[in-house]
């Protein structure tokens, strides 16, 4: 596996490569990330991964400084997974001068996760666009666990006419249902045992809708109450339309139920498509 930090070196290494599929990450890789690499291999000839902890998408009181950085272990995992090229820029490589031009998503950036993390999706959209320009891939894979992020990137790519296929990778879960996340490592043993409750509440909503329940607000409130009773502090539990994350007018369209909630000091997100 080749490793490059300079944009010029990356572009030189990609010269003449057949269909390039790109998987951007912030490192601290787990089995969910590796599944995205495997999906990338199925969609192209050259797999490029990136590791970059993007300061722009962290709020002033978020965990940028303590975000886990496990570069050598990540390299070993990517090499074993058959990744061809790793792009690992430093901040000075990707932001050689203060970033004054930004990609500003529309209203979708201010709902759900965006309501509680102002500026987050602006930072995501900006860095992803910049990474796209560095790698110039034919396709890119993003995990469905970050459902709103996938929606922002997919819509941005379509509206800016970027020649990149956006592929949604299925969420990988532990045996007890907890969605794999780099932030799971923050959980204490007691919190880790409690964490699958979030997934169970999402399943209850999905099962109720499949059984004919149409009052989605009642389902959301019941899940919020159940989480609160178990000591969680929730930002939201929300049933939305898959197409644009708007509030559904009924339950006939394809839906997704999303949640973000804190267990101790750890903020967990999850979702299930219906």
C-alpha cells in the first residue's frame, strides 16, 4: 500500500489508474470502516482511503483534540484490507492557508444533527469537496451510520454535477446491535452494556410502523421517554422521509428513524431504514 501526504504525490500516484473508488475516514478504524473498503473494491479497480481528522467539522466544545489517532494500526488494517493508496495529509497539506471558501449546504444542515452541531455539515461538505478534488475518484463510499452526512454529500455531488458515484455502505454492528463507531471506545464497561438500548428503541419504532402505527410523534416521544428513564440525554429521536429527511406526511413513503443521544459523556448516533 502506498502512503502519500502531499497532494501532488497523490495525484502522480493516481495517474493512469482505472476506476478509482475513494473512502474518506478520520482514522481510528474498526470493522465498519473495513467493510467500506471491501465495498469499494467491489465497485472499482483502485481503492484509495484517506485519514484526516478535520478540524472544520468539530465545534468549539467537541472532541477534536482527544479524537483517537491510531495511525500505524490504521495503516496495518488498510493494508490487510487490500487498499491500494492511503492519502494521509497533514493540516498544512490540506489547509496550507486559512480556509476562507466553504461549501454551505442548504436547510438540511440545520436539522437533526445539524441543530445540535452548528457548522458541522459545512465543515464536512467543505473537506469532502477538497478531498474529492485531491483524489478525483470515479466513486466514493460513505457509511449509512452517518445518514445525514450521506444525504448531504449525495445531494451536494448531484447539484454540483461532480462526476462521482456516491455509494452508501451498510452499518456494521456488534453482536448486541450497537453500531460500530470510533467513539464507542469512550464508553465505560457499564455504559457499553447499556449502549445497545438505542438500537432497540429504533427497532421498536420500525416494528410499530410496520404493524400499522401511523402516529410517528407518539413513537418518537415513547422512545425519548424510555431512553431518559435509563439515564440517556437525547438530542433527538426522529422519523423522517429517506428522500430528504423531511417530516413525513404519512408512513407510506420510504422512511428512516434516526437518533442521537448521550450516554455519560459519549454521544452516540444511529438509524434504521424502514
